[in-house]
């Protein structure tokens, strides 16, 4: 065999060894699967199941009215004190498509009192408040009464496009509602003691702690989006959700967790890794049968493309080179979904995070981090699980400092523009 052929073969062999071995730890710089490239070859979703899941996502409370009404008495709070103006101020959204033309005209003409809680009850009657389901009746004097109220998945994981007015527009399912202040809303409950009210009220918009009511630790995280999930073998920041712990699928694991332990729907959740068993069934199970459809709908929601003109194309092209090279981003944010979790469910140790808060992972089932998929990242600031980076430029700066990347000012700008383009 000629010497030059031998050299070529050795070169190919070395390339293959380094390419396959890149994920031994978190310090490597070799990219297994180029970012944004590759095909997961996922099977098509059942359209009928997706449509069923859409209805579940938007309108199903899993029977959680027994908690939000009978325990927290939120129906009384809404009826007496939550006007549309108040609701919009705490991040609740209104589905413009659910408003009859006469109501739309009345709002446009200023004939609707947006400071009157009775108007909120009218909106609930119309099924127009995103993520909130209300049973409304009429009193003898003709005024409205909110008999029961519950919440759906869409409360936190949908917003609107503001096409009619701020907070009023067409639904954008799967988009994290970073305007929503769930802690403040919960703190209005007359059933809570003041110390608990204060904790809930301290979280702020777009922030929620999905484990506080289970472990008593106050350490909230940002509300994540529910788009671009199809093909991820592990769900949520810490990768707790997988088929080993929920046969329906990784997202169904978290749907069950939230539906039962957070929304307080009538269902059952158990995870020996957490030492947690929650049984809210009242001779029924209103969660389990809906998990396949709900997950299918979430799988059908693609990450949104960046708005036209929202980034500098030339800078983004330069940033793409940096992403896979000097910036070292593609070491973990690889493949078609920009996450190495697709490589057999790979997770990372606590020390791998550059977020300010590194303790949240200790409360999880895995005690590890999943690399966040980056498609559509432009849509949901702030960034990192703790929301400690206000902008994508802040994200780049954090990595630059933590990983000693020595990026110049122009390189940081280019890398930021690329992130905006994903």
C-alpha cells in the first residue's frame, strides 16, 4: 500500500475516534453532530390525536376546580376583585377569536368597563380567558356569579400575539407566558397564611416554582416554552421526564407531574427517585387517559422562526462559525435541535451550568442538567433556568467569562445575532 494512502487512512481513523469520543465530559470541543444539522426521522403524528390534545391543552382542567375553588377560593377573589385590567396586569391573556363581533366593537368603542370584575366573568362565560375555565351563573339581581374556576395547561404555556390590544389577540400555544405572575395570583387566595402569601408574591412575572409545594424550598425557575419538544428523550431542565418513568413519553411525565401536583387535577403521580407520591383521585382519574393526546399536541408545536428583520444576517453567519468554533457552544448544543440530549439522553453534572443558581438541580430526580434546545430561543427571555440572563447578549457574556473564551466585542455581537437567528 502506498505511503500516501496509509496516511489518509490513519487520518480518517483519527477523525472518527475524536468525533465519536467527544462527549466523554463537559470540557471537550469536538462536535458529534453539527448544530442545526441531522434528521431525527420521527414518525408522523396522528392528526386526530393532535386535535384532541389541542382541546385538552387549552380547555381541560383535569377536575382541578376542587382545589382552585374549594380550597383556594379563587372564584371569590376573581368575582370580587379581578377586573380585565387587573387580569391583564398580572399577565392573563384574552383570546380575541373567542370574542363575538359585538363585544369586539363595544371594546373598540370604549363601551366595555375594563375595570369591572363583572366584565371578567363575561369573558369567562365566552371562554376567552386563556388557561382559565369558569362556571358562571346569574344572580337574582341579574349580576354574574363565578361558581367554580379551574386552570389549564395554556395558562402558563400559551400567550397571544397582541393583535387586538396588549394582552388580547390570537393564541400562541406553546409560547411561555413570561408576562404571567402566577405567584402573585396564588397569593391573593384567602386560604393561605401571610408567610406563604409572601413567598408566592416574591416570585415575579414569568417565574414559578413547580416543586415548592412538595419540598417546601423556595427556589423558582422561569416558565419554559412547550414548543420544539418532538424528538427529545428527556424533558424539562433536569431531564426527569423519560419513557422509563412514564411509558407515554418524556413530556407526558411532566404533564402528569404538573397536572397532579401543581394544577391539582384528579390523578396520580409517583416517582421513587423523588420519594414523591401524590394521589388526588376522588374515585376517578381525569389525567392518565389524556396524556397521549396532550403530548401529541405539544409535539406538533414547532419552535417559532425569528421575525423578519429581527437579526443581522451577515453577523449571524459569522456567529454561526463562532458557535461551532471559538465559542464552544456546539460542544453541547449540537444536532438538529441544538441539544446533545438526543445522543442517548445525555445529561450533565451540576457543575456544567453557568447559571447563577446551581442548586435547583438538587431538587430534581436526576440531579443532573439537560442541555436546553435552542430553536426559538429568541422568543422567551430571560434565559437560563433561573432567568439570570436578561438578554441573549447577557448569555454570551456569561459563557465568555465562565469559560474564558476571550471573545472580542465584535465576536460577542456576531454570536448573539446567530442565537437570534436560530
